[in-house]
C-alpha cells in the first residue's frame, strides 16, 4: 500500500530517520513506520501533533497567512517535520538532531502528491 | 540598545525579511521591528505565538524531547522562524515565502547569545 511504502521510505532513506506517520488532524494514524530499535511513542505524539496543528492553524488565521504547508520543530532530542497533505491529513517525520533535515523535507515534499492522489 | 539592533538587523539583512520581534512567552514584545511598508500586525501575532509555543512545549514534554530550540512555520504568505532564547523569551523572524530561510536561521542563531547576555 502506498501509505505504508511512503512512511517506511521517508524513515529509511533519510539519514537519522526515526519514525514517520500519515495522520488525520484528530491525531488518528492512517499509516506509520518506526525504525526498529527507536523508542518513539506515536500514539502520544499523535495527540500532541493534533493540538499543535490546531494552535498553528489558529495562528495562521490570526495573521491571515493562508493555510499551513510545513512545520518544523527542533528540540534537544528530535527534529520533527510536519507537512500538510490536505485540510484533513498531514505527514510527520521524526529525525535525530543530527539527521538530514534537507533530505527529509525533500522526501516529504515529493511524496505528498502521490499520497494525496489516494485519498 | 542591542535588542532593537538585533531585530532590525535580522529583518534588513535577510532577503525577504518583513518583521522581527523579541518576545516573552506571554506574548508581550520586548523589542520589535517591522519593515516599512509591510502590513504585519505584531500584537495579534504575539498572542498567537504564545499559544503556539505553549502547545509546542506540551508536545515536546509529551514526547520527552527536551526543550524547544527552534520552530519554523511555512504558510502560503509567510515563512516564520521562532528561536528560543531562554525559558522566558524567544525571537521571531517573519519572511516572505521566497525569503532566505537559511540566512534568517543563521542570523537568529548567531544573535541569540548576545541577546541572552543582556537579560
């Protein structure tokens, strides 16, 4: 299935890739892949991502900025990339801090149209 | 004053720079600079950024990711970079979609220690 292929590819082809998920904005995952051995808890993350996207959407509206296309978070332990697929779904990729952010962004960007075609 | 210098420099030396602000996490600006002619409403933005950072901090805690260092938002109209200065303050830089993101990130990163020294 294309969803499963995309999330696995995003993790395995990005240096430092830990996990990827295609998710609805209510935090329910459609497809996910966690690199074997990584301790990412995607269920908890889903809820938090949903909250985060809601806050981001409110911020974008308040600044009349148009819909969110990409969100990038850097913390001590992870780099997180979120990319909107449509108003209902997004894809997230979690990397180690030293992961290849540019490659990750590229893979999400080129994968998005193929995912959206399946909806 | 260094705060005023930094926000002006961040906007004027980044191609596509529109506005920059050093702000407390409660949304109150310490110093801001808006490029003449740009229609950015920093007061509204401040409240939204504060909400966004609160949601992001909760997400980071939930994923045990360590403190947030950088947040990047892409919408149709703006690129927004937020960089944590300390647990209380952050700096934000708003660019046009075609703005030089890499230069903006660089300027915020190298300016942060000089700002923090003043607190």
